[in-house]
């Protein structure tokens, strides 16, 4: 199949999932066209089967907001016609599903029919999409998609609760390429980051409010009072600076490393002992799955789709949002006993296998095939 993939190309779960999906589909013989405003961060290898088309939005002083949807739908029409793309798979409803619908209508005027598969990722539903200013257009574009998928059962339930949806929504969970996480502890250069007796705690996110970054710091503060430890903070976003200030206030700044964005999270996870994800909402928690695939247990909140990934008492522990004391207690419980830590590490790795890319990607292929057959 010739598939056009639209996503946010930045560091963020939906863009990562869309890029990894496209790359895996290309390995399975499909021709993939990424259509985005810059090259997706994990799209390192272009090949005969993988193409990237940049959406340009010229600046014009009249516009306070540059019309990205317009540029995207024009580009989609042009690329479908030029490359014979058979299907568009858009990740994150806003504004991608809307722009794809416009492209589909324009193409129909020329007798070309291109179906749209929309994958809902989380904040496009729970935070942004359900805002009254967007809700009408988001409902419309979900209902006008030819197929809709969501990355967790919890997100499907949220979508049905928050919007008036006429379409079926199929749950296809996020996935992981386990081969990327096969490094062994000894390959990781752990000694560069911490002393032998120190535990390494890691958090990876886009440092937005929803990630509850201050709770990451507070949980770590409690941990290091009992167990020698270092905190690795990976990612960039508006909450990074407040978190750095909090570390100074708590006088733990020399125990915390802020890396910024990284393309080497597998290396950082390789030497980590515990992963923290105390989010306020989280449709899935791809970062938690990446940690588990590296054999890192997860201390998380129990919000949204996280309980579908992190299994309480097996791959880690779940607590109510903002329950810093419970998260700290659970973290110390795992870290203080080497046998228990080893058991949780092995369990985390085992649980991640449920989300193996090779089991999940065929579910998308099946959706593409059935959608194309319907049209
Ligand atoms: O806000 C984010 O975390 C980014 C956002 C995105 O669209 O990139 O992440 C969402 O999609 C990820 C991939 O499906 C999920 O793993 C995240 O849980 C989800 N984020 C939230 O729901 C907050």
C-alpha cells in the first residue's frame, strides 16, 4: 500500500508512534510518505520506501496565526496526486483529521477517493480537543474519518464520553520495538552517571503541566533521603525551569541531571533503576512502556491508560494522582531490596512484550485493508 502519514514531528508520543509505525510498515513492503512541517525526530533513515514531504507555511504579516491547516490540506492533495497515495493515516486529531477531510473533499472533486484513518493519542481528546472552542470541529472530523483508532481503552472511553461520536473506535495500543532495548547493564556506561551504590531514577517527558513534574522532584527528594540516588530528567518544556528551581530549593541540585531532549533515551534507560510518571492525565504513557522494555520498573499515577501498561505490583506501582507519599513509599519498597528490584525489573521487561511492534503493526494493516475495501 502507499500510505501518507501525518503527525507532529517533534519529541512527543504521537509523533514517535507515527514515525516508528511508518518505518515498520516500510520494512513490511509498504511505501510510506511522511507529510509534516519538519522531519520527524526519529526519522533518521529515508529509503526507497520512506519519503518525507515538508509542509511549508509562508509567513504573511496580515495573519496573526499562519493558516497551517490550509497549507497541510493543499500539500496532502498535491502528494496524493503526485505519488498515488492510497490512504491517509493522521495521528492526533487536531488539526490533522480536519485538514485530511478537506483534502479528501478536494480530491473527490477530481474523482480521486482517499480514505482517512485517524488515530487519537490523548491530549487531542482529553485536554485540547474537548475545549469548547475546538469541540465542534474535532467531533466533525472524527465522525468523518473512515476509520478511527485510539491508543488505549481508557482513551476510547474518554472520547465516547466527551464527544458525540457516530463512528466505531478500535483500540490499537502503542507498541515498542523490543530489539532496540536489548542492551545489557554492562554496556551502558552507568559509572559516568552515578556511583556504584547509587540508584538511578529517570523521568522522560515533554515537561508540560500535565506531566506533574514537581511530583517527580518531590518523590525523588523522599527517595534520596533513604537511599543514595541520582535523578535523570530527560526532555524539554515549560516545566523544566520551575523543576530546576525546586531542586535548588530542596538542595538536591547536585543529585539531579537535566539532559534536555535526547535521541538516546534507550541508553539512558539502560542504566536506570526506576522510572517516574506521576502525570495528571495520560492516555497511554509511551515513555513508561519504553522504560519497561529496558527492564525499568515504573512508579506512576493511575490515571487514564497507564494501568493498561504499568501493572500494579508487577511492573511497578500505581498511586492516585498527586499522592507523593504513596509513590515515594512504593519507590523505596522496590529499591531497598536488591532481590525485589531484580524481580520488578524482570517483570517490567516481560510485561512490555505484550506491546511488541510485530504484534501491533498488523492491526493497523488490517484497518487499512478493511478501510480500502469499504471504499
Ligand atoms: O502530551 C503528551 O504527552 C504528548 C502526546 C502526543 O500526542 O505526543 O502524548 C500522548 O500520546 C502518546 C502516544 O500515543 C501517549 O503515550 C501519551 O500518553 C499521550 N499523552 C497524554 O495523554 C498526556
